[in-house]
């Protein structure tokens, strides 16, 4: 039985000052006989944004789910901000913000009620100012008192970003965050991501858009066969070269 | 295992707010139970002799089937927008989430009983508004809400969740159902606290066992 300590129980002893935000070693995850992650290794330091590309079914979303401790890996070690996901998952989760395909919001609650609820789950005393500030930043403050069900997909996505940033995470896990965002909001999102990075936050971004992924990240990686098959600094790769690299490592056209 | 009351109440309060807005869980329990009461009222020829013995069975069987509808609904709202995963991504433990859901379900079931007891009393002319029966109902509801939430959490990610929940839940709920029916029948037939004590003790014992089992297993029920 895995014992999980919680953030309220005091700082665990194993966290050190000098750590990678993400350190995943030999991660395996299979669904039935199908191995989705097969010995994946990944390290993301503070202040770095890494974009992970890969064809459908390559395991990108599974990787994000494993890093977010939604899915337990079959084998391997993962530490987020120095907290082992096996023993200190609650501490790790308190430092992670996630934007997934689904909004993770209750359609019949207003955006503000949803955000207050998540504020409580993350132990934020009074989250009102933080909600207002982030909502204004993402240009969704005027719809905070509307039910999420009544918001467009793009507005719902913006509320998802507010939810993900509410507790000042140190790691962002983003699964195709650009979907549903208009150009204006995409620009705001890019600014927020740059600020987050400047503040030392790390981001693991999954997208099918080679152009966006390359532009937003310090590092790009390609997932194939359940592990990282290509990993390089973004400045070493041009947008003209990237489709060919993608084809070479995945066997598919981007 | 460390469960804080703040997040537990936050989860339960969120469920209450959703219920106030949608009225899906309590209303489905009320409508289903009410219909069963009416059907049985016509289907069974009730006499002064048999209504005190048959009535408690109708009351609890109707309530337990209706409770299944409510339990299923309480997790279906979590799948909408994948909000359950949103909670699972927060630092609160899986056990805290499920204790909060159990508290919410318990409150919904008790609220439904508050309406159903007078309705049942009026339709069957069997007075169940007695302190002994209210204590029996409270104890039975704790057990039903705890085990029901446990199996609803287990079945929510299965394709046939509407079938899975009753298949898993009802066999486990049988001891509670028997104790509730027998205890209620003792009182409707003119018994008092001492005659119902045996069933009250059985209900309390099952509650303790089920609450401990739930607290020990909750953290594993929402794993992928």
C-alpha cells in the first residue's frame, strides 16, 4: 500500500533545493497488452518550456496524465518539484497546474463558483483577488458569473487557464492548449507562458502544431514508441527542418 | 490517510450547490420512490393486519432502488467536463474526494427521506414518523450512502455503469436492507426501543464496518 502524505502534514524531508521540476526515469505504462510508455526518461529544469510532439496514440496525453499523477505508471520513478509521485503525490500536485482537452469544470456552476471551489481544494484562503486578476488578464472577467455551460469553448478554455494558474503552480502541463483560442487569446496565453517561464516555472506542452510548439518552447521532443526519440534545443531547429525531423522519427507526416 | 474537514466540506457543498441548481438527485429519488409507493398501494391489497408487516418492505425496497438512481447521478455530474479529474489533480487525496461525495449523498438521501416518510405514512396509513424508525432510517442511510458511494465510484468508469452499480451494491446492501425492514416492522407492529434494539445494533455494526472499509479503500477506487 502506498502511503501518501499531504501538503498539510509539513514539508517532507526528501525535497532538496536543487532539483529538476520534472524528473521521470524509466517510466512504463501499458493499457492491456499495449505499451504506451516504454521506459520514458524526461528531465525538465526550472524555467524551461518543453514541447512534446508525436502522432496520435504516441502516448503524449498518457505522459501528461502520469506526470499529473492522474494515472499511475506501471514502473519507473517520477519526481515533480522534488516530490516523488509514489510517496508525496499530494505535495507534487499542489505545485502542478493542468490544462487538458476537457475543461475540468462543472457546467452547472458559474466560472467563479468553479474557481472558488478549486481555490478551496488547493488550500487558498481567499482566492477572490487572484481569480479577478487572472480572469481580467485572460479577458474572461466579464463572464465569471455565467454558468460554464453557457460559455463558448474558447471562453471555457480561458477559465481553464485561470483554474490551472490559480494556485501559482511551478509546473504547467498543457494538452493542446491552443485549441479553441482565438488569435488575441493565444497572444495573451503566450505572454502568460513567458511570464511563467521568467518566474522559474516549467512547462510541458503537448501539441500537434509544430509552428506553435517550436515558437513557445526552449526545447522540443518527439515521442515515438513510448519514449523520447528526439530531444533538442529549439534554437537548433528551424521550422523548415522540423516537419522532416518529425517524419524521420515518427514515420508520419505532421 | 489524512482527511481534512475543509476539503471534505468543499466537495459536499459543491454537490449541494449543484443539486440546488439541478434538483436531479433528490427529485429522482423522490419521484421513483413515490411511484413505487403508489404502484404497491394499488397492487397489494392492504388490510389492517398486513400493512404493518408489508409496508416496511415496500418503503425500504423503493428507497434503495431510488437511491441507486441518485448515486449514479452523483457521479455522472462528475464526468461532465471531467471535473472528477479536476479534483484528482488537486492536492486533496482521493479518499477526501470520496468522503465529501459520501457526505453529499448522505444529505441527499436524508432529505429525500424527510419527504418520503410523510408520503408513505399518508399512502399506506402506516405511521413511520416515530423516533425509533427515524433512528433506524438514519443508521441505514449512513450505511447505504457509504457503500453506495464506494460502488458508484468503482462503476463510474465502466461502460455499463448503470447496471454495474446495482449489481455490485445490492448484495452488499442486503444486510442493511434486512435490518432496516425488520427494525421498522418491529416498530410499526407496536414495538418499542427495546424490541428494535437488536436491529439498531446490527445497523450500527454494519455502519462501522462499512465506514472503515470505505476509508481504507477510497484512495484506490479512482485509480486508472
